[in-house]
């Protein structure tokens, strides 16, 4: 029996993530493969789950609906902040910037600037691919 991917495997693979209409977002196929430690947060848990049980040599394309990929888009994760309440940064905040916020427990979370004016900013904390179907293509090269 060939080696198979397990939830805690160190996996060398080529992968490609694209939108449902096949607009490529990231790919390792043109260059060197990636080596990822599963369970360490290097890949979204939903994408890691697709790899479980795949044998070395497997080349597979997964078509994932939003709830299988990065979740549904939630309007409750879009908040308006006064500019004075935004985290301080060295550079000026601009539209579409990703801004890191600190949570009371010390963890951080990132939001994207969707609207910006002199007084306030509308920040979207949804994953950029939330609400979108994606294509996840993988070729398993090695498993440790």
C-alpha cells in the first residue's frame, strides 16, 4: 500500500487554487512544489480535509461550494470604524488594504478596507473567498 496523506502529515505537493470560473489565485505547478505540515495552519482546514487519504502520485481536482471552502459571506462581519479607532500604522490606509486588529485575548484578525472617507472606514472581516465556489487542484508528491 502506498503512503497516504493523514491529518498530521508533512506533505510535498503541487497545488492550485482558482475561482469556480477557473481564474487562478495561486499555483505551484509552474515552479517547485510546496511542503506543508498539515494541522499547523499553513493551509485552510477545509482544504487540508480534501487531502486526507490521498495516495502519493494522486492528481485530483476538487470543486468546492462556499460552505466546503471558505464559508458563506456574512454581512455581520462587516463593521464601520471611526478612522481614529483603526490600528495605527506607519503608512496611510487606502481602499482594499488588509488591516490587522488585535483581539482582547491577544489573537489577531485581519479585515479588508471596503469603503474609506475622511471620518470612517468600512472593514470586511470575511475571508476574501467567502461566499465563492473554488477549484482546488492537487498532486501529491510525497508524504512523511
